[in-house]
């Protein structure tokens, strides 16, 4: 059996909200832009717009430090560490998921559990590799308790970080993995079933919507549809 056949077999294909709102008065721990640890925005004299403007001017080192120290929403209270993202910071491909899970929270890298293994297999199936012209991130940088879906105010608090990541990377194509990621990027309600196979736009960058790998682990029949999406992504990239 060829390597490609093994990959397709792993995939189960063998023979066969509005987020533009700014969180009001979040706690900050970002001394990089004048917010001492333990102070809220109001106490420090910084406004929510100040925070957004500061993040928009950050380079990678500043961004990493800001994410690690962020206290802009309640997710910081139970996290072990924030997870910025991983991969090639000049990648043509950017994959955006929902948020860190338990293993990601432990290791500080997105998609490292069973869902991560499936994502790696999906990448390999279209001749991609984690870290090689590929960047992987999430809509929120801290693990939601019990791996629940991030709430709108949590996604809104992390939105400036994701905006800045995209601005720094300048990918040719963004792949939204799952509904929360798609809604974050597109700033609108999304249904995966009606969004697959279509091109969306994020500030001039094409966006493809597909299933989250964790969903595919629970819904094996949809792996065939995920393969269709992978082929659509590859065709789209070749046309850019």
C-alpha cells in the first residue's frame, strides 16, 4: 500500500456573531504597552481602543509576550498557558481552529492531541506539512473549561491577536476549521454544511470553510466530505 493510500485510510477514505465589539474593562497584564500586572484597563488609564492599537503594532516577540500575559477575559483564570500558534510565519497556508484543548494547554502548541494527528494526516494528504509553508492557530488562545465552545466575549477579546497574526503572516489562503473559527474570521453566522466548497473573503484573502478535526473524529462519515474540502483547498491555492 502506498503512503498516500495509508494517509487516505487514516482519514477513513481508504478503498472504499458579531465580534467587532470590544470587551469592556478587561483585566490586563501586558506591560509591553503600559498596563502593569494586576490592573484593569480603567485603572491603568488605557482604553479598549488603546489595547487594540497596541496589538496592531506588535511584532512576533511582543505578540507572544502579550498573549502569554493576557488577562482580557475569564479564560485566563484556568489556563496553564496561552497558545499563540505554531508554524511558518511567512506561510502561504494558514489554518485557524477554535481553541486549545487539554493537551494544547499542557504543551503550548495547537492541535497536538488526536485531532492534531488527524490534521497532520489531512495536511499530508494534500502534500503539506506542519511548519513548512503552513501556520496553525486558533480563534482563542486559552483553553475554554471542559473544551466548550468559546463565548462571544472571549472570542472578541482574542480577536485583535488573530487579526495581527494574519497581518504579519499575510497568507495566500486561510482555512477555517469548524464553525467558531469561520464565524470569527467572517464576522457572521456560518453553517458548515452550506459553506463548504465556497470561497469567502477576509480582507482580500480567500477563506475556505471545513470541518474541525475533532468533529471528524466523532463523525466518521463526514471524513469523505472533508476530503472533498481538501481537494477544493488545493485547487484554490493552485489558482492563486
